[in-house]
């Protein structure tokens, strides 16, 4: 209570002092100096900022010393333009990162007399933000639309195929840098609460993304709790001219998915609106459990038995500019997903060797489930946030954002078939749970002077999970039932300063304090941690940046806690350890190099030393997971990426990562599956030592083509995860054409996708404890037809 009281008082002080934003986490700035050919400062020069869509956003006049500062700007790419008599027009493309300042030195050249007027100025490119010591990747909605599956791509697939360090797991899970889950999603600067199944990718559709930033390392103090990676999403807003689109996607596995979107603004431009809605159905909702046959477990089968899925999602965003100092935003979205749990085809029998003997990797036999087993799952997630952004001046801003998230998950079991095998590890699982999250996030940003960008903020959240869970191990005995209520309080406060020591050297230093209080039926644990974080950036040249980072990280366990149910299945003989917060010391160093004018190469190395390292145990072929702790753990790796434009029509990217993550001992959340309890370090099951993805896009006028490749050395499997699954290599491609002109086909867009071109249904995981087996889909074909209006 003392910690809670402290946070309430701090919150009231901040709200009172600052008059009560999503400035934090989404905004940066551009600063610089304008000089003439002799290096003399040019005063009263007008500097204009143009968005990537060609919209004039801001303009400012340089000071007597030729300096300018433009703030705030949402992260992304901007054109900086200076037109001044007696000088050649100047244009440069500058990349702005969230939470930092991008510096640019503008050297004007004298206008050449007798020369014809220059109609187009070739822009210089400054693609490396000079501050913010983070490892990050940015993806725009224009890029998403040219990828295989376009706006129908899932968020986990988008991350796994475009960013370094992302490993794709079963059921839409994504693992970053040796972490199982623990990914933070920010929607317009507001941190989203957890989903019960940790699969936010099924809750939010990429079609509603304007652009997003994926931060994988060097995470500053403004971010907390879920720190494996930060997915910083800026959502779409209504355009100036009202308009919309409809689209139909049809393809393999009877996939059918219609979508509609519409947005616009009022005549004054002070009110903008955007809405979208989508429905989908498919006969392959989840990754299937069956191998090709009993003798070949390194390839998946073609059947998709009892695996239908249906769902819908809706999104709404309203922006209201009250005056030059106040803006209000409302964002709401909802998703409903119902999926059957896939079974083995009838061609498999309980007498097959895979159900009776250990496999080639040393795993226990698979648990046989008949083809007519009727397990299914339904999940509903609804979310709403409101944001008040207030500008005190052109140097200070405030944001206040209350939010609410409702989640419901229902897993319906079929005990008769679930337990028919008689296997000692067979379990029939039932769950019907709701989670309600109420929260408030407040951030204040102050540009003190040209050297200091100061931020501070608080966040408080209350979460309550309640509902029935039952586990049955034998038809001869009744299920073990838990119908308790889990409660959690989360409080955070931070302060950080982005200090430009010189034009080449930027120091980011911050301090964060997180606290949690949980209430379960048997224990009421609490924890907290003070987390200093410091990052240093050094611009060796205009095109070369070095950065180093050290920070302490605090990652609390999720509110959903199923451990008591699984302890009960052991007759009460298993220890009921509480799930603890993970506490880390995190180190990172990296270099970024711009080359060929429009390409950037980045190399980052990292090391994490963890106490009570969090991990999740997936429950068979469901998307439900139970967290637990290793007593100690570590993770380290290397990431390399190249991204840029080859020419005006061609763009490319390449990402490679190498990772190691191990844990030892049990620190919390132990239940009936039997996890390693000795003092030797063991690989974690979600580790894929080598991962690479690459893509190339050609776009000219109405036509585009993209090819992608994804390589993985295989997740861990076997006794104590002592080996890897076979490596896999897949290729995807898409081609599209937009029809213009005066014909009936005007504003139609036709696209075709081929996924997994080489038809490689590789194993994602095989018979690993409670995790079960999961295989990727083989070759798939899709056609998309869209119409704008």
C-alpha cells in the first residue's frame, strides 16, 4: 500500500503541475544550422518540413545564428527544404527516430547565373538519426501494401519477415532475442495491456498501421514491463478528402476475407475519422500437429483436420483538433476469433510408432488424439483509449491517455477423446476466463534548449482475471477445478534526458521505477525495481554512428496465472512457487553506416544477464500459455541488417541474426510438466540460433512485384532442448497492378500471392513437453481484388 500511495501522490503532482499524452514514444525532432558557402550563418531563412506523403507539415525561420529546431515530429522520414534567393534550392531527406533528435547541417550553394531554372532538386539523404541509442527498424504502410499478402498479412508474419532478431513460433507467436513473448505493443504512444494468450498479433490488423517502429535493443527509460521488443505503432487517420476501399481475399484452405475501410475529415479539417472492418474464414486456423507420416516427422502433412477458423476485427479512430494547443484522439478496436483445435487425420492410428516410442530427437511419444476430437477455442479482445495532447508552447507538450482493455478466452475441451490414449501426460483442459484492464498513462516532454530534450511520465494499471479453469488427467477421476480471481496492480514512473553534448555526441540517460502487487488465492506477492539506463551515440561522420547502451530491466509476470491448477494435478505434491518478475542487466553496442546514398547497414551485439528468467510453456495445440521462471539465465547475439533503395523503382532489405539463450534451475511457476531443475544451463525451447530474412521490391507506376525469403536453423527440441530441428528455407512472392484511367476498371487493384513457393511444410516444433508438435503450411495461393472510392 505504501508503494501504491507513493505512486498516487506522484501522479497527482505530475497532473497538477503539467495540467494533466502520445508524445512519449512517438515523437522526435530535427535541428540544425543553415550556412552560406563561406560557412557564415544564414538568418531568417525559412526551413520547411514535408511528410513522406508530400504534405507540408511545419516551417520555421532560422535564428540570428542560423539555427533551427522543429519539434515535435512523429518518427518517420521527412524532406527538409530551404528556398532562398541568391542560393540554389536545398532538399534533404531526414530520418527521425522516436524520442530523439536528428541533426542536419545545411550548406547552401550560390545560384549559378545563366543556368536554366532547376525544376527538381536531388535530395541528400540523412538516414541515420543522430540520437536515440536503440536498435530499430521502421516499416510504413506503403511497404506493407507491396509485401506478400499485403494488408492481409498477420502482424507476427510481418515482423518475422522484415525485422532482424525476430523468430516465428507456432500460433502467431514471435520471439525476439531469445525471449519467449514479453513483447510490448504501443498504439499511438500508449502501452497495450497483455492478451490472455500472448498473441496480440491476432488482435490488431496491420491494415490499420500508418507506420511502425520495431525497437529490439537499447530501450530507453520511457519503456517498461514488456521489453523483449517494443512494437511502436502509429495508426492511420482520416485523409483530408473522404474516401475508402473494399477488398476481397480468396485462396488456399478455403480462405475468404472481405474488408472495408473509410475515412475523411470535415470541411475545416479540424475533425478526422477513419474506420475499417474485416471478416475472415479458413480451414487452416492453426499450425497442424501431424507429420507427413509416422516415418517422416521432419515434414508436415497436407491435411488440415478439424482446423476451421472464423473471426472479425473492427477499428475506429477519431481525431479532433480543438485549437492550436489541444488535440483529442479516440481509438477503439475489437477482435473475435473462434478456431477449432487441429487433430491427427484418420490415417493415423494409436498403434503408430510416433505414439508409442521416443522419436529420433529423444522426445517422448506424441499423445494420440482421434480425428473426431472436438476441442475449440474462442477469444474476444476489445480495447479503447482516449488521448489528450496539450501544447504549452513550441517546446513543451503533455499527453494524458486513459485506456481500457477487455479480454475473454474460452477453451472447450472434449475429455472422452482428449484422454483416450491413456498416456500419462494426456490432459483435457477447459478454460473460461475474462481479464479487465484499466489504466492511465501520462507523459510530459520539454525541449529545455537545443541541447536537452527532457521527458517524464507515469503509468498505473489495474488488472483482474477471473473465471473457471479445469484440468483432467484421467476419465476415471474428476477434473481439478480452479475458479479463483487474480488481481494485479502495475505502477511506473520515469524521467530521461536526451543530452546533445556536441553535434557528434549525444547522451541519453534515464531512471525508471516499476512496482507490481499481485493478489492470488494463496499468495499476495509484490516486487519493484529501480532501473537506470544510459545510452551514448557518437556520429563519427555524417554517415557513420556508433552507439553503446547499458540498462537494468524489470519484466513482471503476466496477471494470468494457471500454476495452482497444475500443482493440483500432482496431488498437491508439487511445489507452488510463485511466478516472479524477471530482472536483467542488459548490454548493447552497435554501428550504423549509410552507403550508396540510400542504404543503411547496421551491426548490433547484445548480452543479457537475467535473474528469474521468464519463459512460457505452451499447452499442446492451444494458444494458451503458462509462465514460469528459470532461476538464472542469459542471452546474447549478433544482428546485422541492410535496407535501402537501389533506384527509384527498386528497394531491398536483408536481416541476419545469431542468438543463444539458456536458463538453469527453477525460480517460480513450476508445475506438472517437469522442467529442468539442476544447476546446468540448458537451451530454451524458443531459441533459433540463426535466422535470416530478405526481400526485394520493384515498383513503377501502377505495377509492383516483391519477392521474399525466410531462413531458420530450427527451434530447439530433444531432451533438455539439446538439439535443433532441421533448417528451413521458404520463399514468398506477390505481384499487383492498379488500374487507372477512364475505364470501368479505374481504381481497381488486382494482386496475387504465392506463399512457400517450394512447398516446404517444415516443423516449427516437435513433441517438446506440453508444447506438442506444429508444422508450417505448404504452398499456398491467394488472389486479392480491391476497389477504391
